[in-house]
């Protein structure tokens, strides 16, 4: 009798597992690659490493964040970034720097290569914010160029980019993030172009 009850219990559990439909996997979103990158003016600079920006939670996550009020973070349901926000920003900057041909070599902090300079940064904003006219993508980055030999900070830069979204739906907000990242990369390239980066 005991064996029969166990068998019936297992059958019930297996049946119960199929009653509820499997949850849909979240949509995985990415930043759009900048279509055109201008060459960095002047002579080719030394090699540089781009460190992954420092960030605290919830920005240091794969959540697509929204800030409906100045004191509250929310996230878009059913979707996430392909990686954490700091990694997205790092990859976007690395791609732009390589395409600008302004440095001999551009590597990330995952590379063991020896380089002359390091771009270190802190990501303070990576969220959409509600305004009177809709949603706006906001990316804030504090950056410093470090001479790896002397450990001296050569240049410092602060940038906070805001791009209004064309609508409130996820696709429009993600597109606004892509444009904000493009503008951030452009401003960073212009700043690096004017920085005395010779070690």
C-alpha cells in the first residue's frame, strides 16, 4: 500500500510540473554600435587599457533601469542587458577607440598585455529618467587617464549625457541608450585627443 501511495504521489508531482507553461526567457538587449567614428586628430598615441568602470548596485547589474522619481529605481520587466552596464560602457569605448586609430593598441582589463596608459572610470548613471515630455536615457561617467609607469593622473573628465527617447516602450528607450553611448564615446575621444598622453 505504501508503494502505491508513493507511486501516486510521484505521478501527481510529474503531472503538476506540466500544468504551468514554461516562463518565456527575457529579451536580451544591447547598445547599438556607433555607425561612424572620426579618426582622432594628431599623432598616434601610446597603447592604452580601458578598465571596466566602477559602479554600485543597481547600476552594476544587467537590469534595464528606470527612475520614475529621483529616489526610486525600477527595472523594465521581461528584458535585460546582455551584460552589466559597466561592461557595456567599456566595450563601447574600446570599440570606438580602436576605430578612431588614435592609439597604437587598445585592450581591456581582461588582457595581460603591458600598456602605457590606463583609462579608469566610475559609472554614476545608466538609467532612463521620466521627464515632462517622456523618458530620457542618462549615462554619467567620471574618467581619468593614468600613466602606468609613474602612476600619475594625466587628465580628468566628467560627462553626463542625456538623450530623449522617441517613446516610452522598451525599444525606444534602448535606442536612446545607444545614442547616449555614442555621444559619450565621441566626447571621450575628443577629450583624449586633447589630453597630453605621452608618458
